[in-house]
C-alpha cells in the first residue's frame, strides 16, 4: 500500500527523486498481479496538490494517468478509529495516518519514502521505508 510519496515517484522523474526504481518496481509488481494494492480515497488530493505545485503544465495529464491506473480505493471513514489512534499515539497527520491505518486494517504493509514518518511510527508495525522494501518479497505488500 504505497502512500503519496511513493505514488508521486511513478510520475515525477528528476534527479532528486531517490529510489524511484523501487517505486516503479512496486507499481510493476501490482500491475503484473504479484501483489495487491489499495490506497485511501484521499490519495488524489495529495498527489494532485504536489503535481500542481511541481509540474503545473503537466499536472492534468499526469493526474489523469494516475487515475487511469484504476487503483482500488478505501474510504478512510471506514477505518477512522485506527487513523485517529495513530494520530494520537504518534502525533502524525490524518493524511499520513490514513495510508498506515489502511495497511493495519487490511493486514498489509504501507510503503513510504517518508523517513520521518517511519521513525515516528515504526512501533505500530505495518510500515516500511521504500528504500528497505524488497521487490522479490511480495508477501510484504
């Protein structure tokens, strides 16, 4: 279950995008059926916001390409209790906690490029830094 930091690596190509190869490997694993992927329905707002700021001329096309991937989405209201628990216990935002809580709720793994988030929440489990995700171990996702 990639968060927005990983999803953005699918579309933003630049020298400062580290571990983009791993993000692409996750996308390819999902597209090939090697793993299941689900994201909170709020993903489009986070991704759209960054695309609009970093690539305004291409934002519409890039966002459309992401939407066309037809990722499975979950409504955060369905697992809000877990989101609010993560927020309270680890002092994180609703947005970040929504991805993590979804992984917990579904018994999966949140993959993120956000090192600070992982440091704060590692005790909750179900979270891995993109740089530590291993494409050949699909049971992780």
